[in-house]
């Protein structure tokens, strides 16, 4: 098997595994009170974070809510390591995360 | 006229200041490696766990793939794929995906 094929197989097997993440339905309207802490970076077009590496913070509008909630939960748990995101995510409740994910996924242009 | 000016300004702003990635090469790699999960042009992933890539910032995609490759960002599936990519492959993929259209957009 080529490495690519092996990886594809691994990906398929993992994809078939049950997903345990509980995704409470978020309320985008509730998020309006909470986005202040996001806007400082994600609310500036093309904003580049400077520490620890320099790169543009990602676009969030229209992104999948499940992906966004998983990202915030991973930062909160310390599995994803950006220092600012870690600090901010640690301050969020499950409900905050669901609301913010719903807000950005809804994506008003 | 005003709309045209705004459109031009917007295009100038989001111009993909790619680090020299070759989008055509990126497309070819993406069809073999990425499309099965993220969709053909990264716009319609097959599962909500997989992010939309089409229209994401070029350098952010480079950063994400580089971190998966190095293990700085851990995801078993993405690590396995990213490990097979050379630096140039990553730049090519970023050039391709960042130039595609999707629902993904800058959101205040």
C-alpha cells in the first residue's frame, strides 16, 4: 500500500469512529454579548497575530459550527496551543462556545 | 462606479499575497490528498468536523499544515497527511485553497 493509501484508510477508519462531542445548539443572538473578545483580532480584516508566530488569524464567517466549537474546546483543553486563544477559550463556558460557533457559522457578511 | 471601486479595493485587500505557491500544483495535490474530506475545492467538506478551506487566508493554511506536519497541532488524520507534504506542496495547496470561493468570509 502506498503511504497515501494507508493514510486514506486510516482517515476512513477514524471517520467511521463515533463522534462523542456533544454539540449543544448555540444561539447566535446570545453571542453578540460575547464577541468583544474575538473582535480585537478576528474583527480586523487580514489581522496578523505576532506571537509566537506571525500569520493571519483565520477567517471565521461561514465556517462550520462544529469545527469552530471543536477548535475552541481544543484550545480550552490545551490540545491546541496558541497562547491568546488558550487564555480566551479557557474563560468560555460550553454555552459560550456553542453561541460563538453558531454566530460565526451563521456568517452575516 | 462606486460599487466597482469598492470591489476593486476589496480585491486588492484580499489579494492572495502567496508565498510563491503554485495553485495548479496545489489543485493536483488536493485532488489526491484533501478532496475526499474537505471537498473538491475545499468549499464543501463532507463532514461538519472538517473545516471549509476555500477562501481561507493563504498564510493561515500554510501555518496550519506546517503545524500538523511538525506535530505542534495534533490531529491524527491531518498529521498523517501533512507528514507526506513537502514545504513546497504546502505552499502550493495554500495558493490553491485560498483562491477558491466558498461561504467562508471575513466576519467582524
